């Protein structure tokens, strides 16, 4: 990885740092540590693809909270309660073989339908036999 970067607009030297960023979505906020390349006195930085994965996961968490969708840890907990592997859950409940790996890592949000189905199955696990 580069050890020195410069701002494309100002030419100012950037340093690799982690700074707190606050995201707000539909009245819900989350402050999280955001890695990136930053100028000395401004929190607006330049971000790598890996840095943006941190941002995307934080944004997905705020969206899930705002839209009353299950969070990654809740999805994992319900799947384990149902005694399903990630592949089995994706195959039986929908989304495909890798869907639950992505839901549980926070990479993508579950649909409202998947979230609601998991909530119902959490309350009544015996319904899984009907699928």
C-alpha cells in the first residue's frame, strides 16, 4: 500500500488514518471509525475499495435499523436456532447459496420478506417444516 498520497485537487499531503464518521438515514444515526487517507485538518478523505466496504456495512446497519430489518447478528442467531447452515438457509428460505453469508457479514441487507420470514420462524421454528 502507498505510504504517501496527495489530494488530487489541492495537492495537500494525506495521511493514513481512522476517523469517526457519522451517517444519518431517515432519522437514524451511527458513528463509526472510517479508515482512509485524510488531510491534516479536514475529515473529508480519500478512500480505497476496502475502506468503502467499512462505509457500506455501516450504512447497511443504519438502513436496517431505520427500516426495521434484521441486523447481521440477529440473522445469524435465528439461522443457528433453526439449525441451518448458511447454504441451507439460502436454498430453503431464498436468496441463493451465498445470501446468508452476505446478510450475516453485513455486506448486503436482507429483503423485507426475508427479514419478516426469519422473524416468524424465530417465533415458530416448526413452520420451517412447511417450506
